[in-house]
């Protein structure tokens, strides 16, 4: 005699597993959240002593416009040092805003091997934002095809979380000193 799980129970178990997987992924995202690229505040990291060259401004503009075509680019000050997730070859970072009439998008670019580009950390967050939309079917869809789409989304999200750029080295990031130092 072969015992099988009734379809409603199997669906319920599948839905519960999807919800639990989603919750666990959200806990993982919370641990990455402090690394989300944003504008560097003055108290976080010193600016590098030299200004950006015309060539660097061109590299930054091209990198930003590759992400947001046709955007006007506003470039902040370049930092002395990098987030360790951008690798040991990163020497500086800059916050740039791509402005278009419909929306503005901020990006943190990294100077890696003397070339301004989207670094591994910002690239990961761009991928995360592209995948961040919740599936239209929800976590507890009504049919098996929708369940398969939801599970594929959860699996892609899990793979992205596993690919988060990790720090396997320690970079010196100069900070501003106060008058009391």
C-alpha cells in the first residue's frame, strides 16, 4: 500500500517551506545592509588629497552612464581608501548621482587598478535590487507553475546571497582625525 500526501497538505508544506526560506534570506540581507553603498559622510572616511583628473571624471561619467544611459552625472569627492568588499586593488571610491528628469540614482564607484568602475560591492547591490521585486505570484501561489516560479526566484535570491563579496583582507581606510587627537 502506497501512502501519498494529499495535494492540499503538500501545497501547504511547500508554501511553509517557501515562507521559511524567504524569512531566512531576509535575516541574511539584514547582515549585509550596512554595506549598502551610499554617499560617504565626512566623518566616515577622509577624502583623498588630490582632486579628480579630467580623465578620471570621464571614466566615472562613462561608468555611470553605462548603468543609466543619458543621465547627467554629479560626482562627489573621492575617498582615501575603499570598502574591503571592493578588493585589495581598490584605492579610492566616489559617490556619483545619475540624474534623469524621471529619477536620480546614486552609485558608489571604485577605482580598481587605476580604472573607475562599478566595483564588486555596488555590482552585487545592483543585482540585488534587480531581483528584489517580490514574485507577482507571492510566496503561496495557487498552482504548481506559479509555485515553480516562486521557488526559482527564491533559489536565485539564495544564490545571490551566497555570492555576496566578502572581505578576506584588511584595507587601511584613513579617517578624519579630530582636533583632540
